[in-house]
């Protein structure tokens, strides 16, 4: 390997590292994680029931700040519209994700990044 090839390899590696650090820094500054696709405003599941009709019932979700710890039961969902505290979600937004909420409960993992789980 000649000196020109060695320099070329080192420059390419340095550029790749600089891009990675820059991307990581931007992510840390923006406060977003790459897997996050959060729509905006959290609606917490307020029932203790784990049945399908209750998990898919809009009246069991209230606009409350996200305070979910990781787990395998539905905790709530982020939706686009912000409503006053303790309000139920916008029906069209909720209806678009209610089957995913039930799917999340069945599998113990979020069906999409906007769904949060708890113990």
C-alpha cells in the first residue's frame, strides 16, 4: 500500500466519523431519538381493564402528560391535536390508531412509535 492509498483511507474514515458525530450531536441538541415518531400530544389510558373494548374506548383516554415507564401494557398514545387537560382525543385521530392500541396490548410492544407502554 502506498502513501497515497493510506492517506485516502484515513481521510475517508475521518469524514465518516465526522458525519456520525455531527448527526449524533444534532440528535442530542434536538432532543429527539432516531426511532421517535411522536405526533405531539399525549393521551393516557386511564382504565385498569386490559380488555379489547376498554382499550379501544376513546372515553378511557385523557389528555395528560406522558409519565409512562417501560412495560408491556398500553399506557397511552401521542396524537396531533392538543386539547385541554383531561379531555378525550379527537375521534378521527383516535379511531385511526385504536386497533393498533389493541394490537400493542396483545403483543406487549408498541405497534407504532406514538404508542407508549407501561407495567
